[in-house]
C-alpha cells in the first residue's frame, strides 16, 4: 500500500462522508445552488440585436376622389356591369336628371331603409330598359343629387355598393 505522499490522488481535497442526518440538507443545498446558477444564466440581460430597416416596395394608395362612405363597399365604375356603366355615364353628363330614353328614373328616393348616408337628396334610376310586359327587375342606380355620388343596388334597396368614379 502506498503512502499518502505517493498516492496518485493525494493532491485532491477529500471531504468527510456526511452522516445520514446531514444528507437531506446537503441535497437541498446542492439543488438550491444548481437553481441559483441556472437562474443567473437564463436571466441575464438579453442582447439587443438591431434589425435592418424594412423597405416597403408597395406604394401607398391614394385616397379615392369624391365622398366615400366607409360603411359601404366600393366598386370602380370600370368594374361594374356594362349596363350599370351606361346609366352612370349618362347621369354624369346631364343636368336635368332625365333618364336614358326607354328607361325609368328621376324619381326621388327617400332612403327609408336608412342604408345610404343621411341628409341627402337622392334620385333613383333603372339600369335596364323599360319593356312592356317585362318586370323592372331589382337593379337600380341611386344618385346623391348634391354630391353626385352614385350607388348601385342589385337587390332592390336592401344593400348598396358605392360606384367609384374615375
């Protein structure tokens, strides 16, 4: 047996073996120490990384011309049905509010449904020609006579879409 001076592990620190009543306390101390080091490692201040500025390539749309009601859907005149475009183009060029020849229109629309903006004077127009023995259909153009805003309904005044003019 080698002496302590010649033993290969003689330079290491040796601790006395804990007694059985010290063992739970030592385990708790080890766990608390481990928890402390873990929390210090994970709770360190985060490094802030400066991200490069994002360049937008999408142009910001220009606000539409005219008085747009945000509560109503909007449809560009060019995207509306051709028979609707024809009536709107006619109404944009007249001053007397007469309908196209062979069409009904020009009567006051009272907005009893309350779907369109309040405090306006409206006139209504059929978008299909008046033919004897053929029902008028549900499609109409309603015009705000003061602001010259045009509204289209395909379901006889239940819903409206505002026509966006070019």
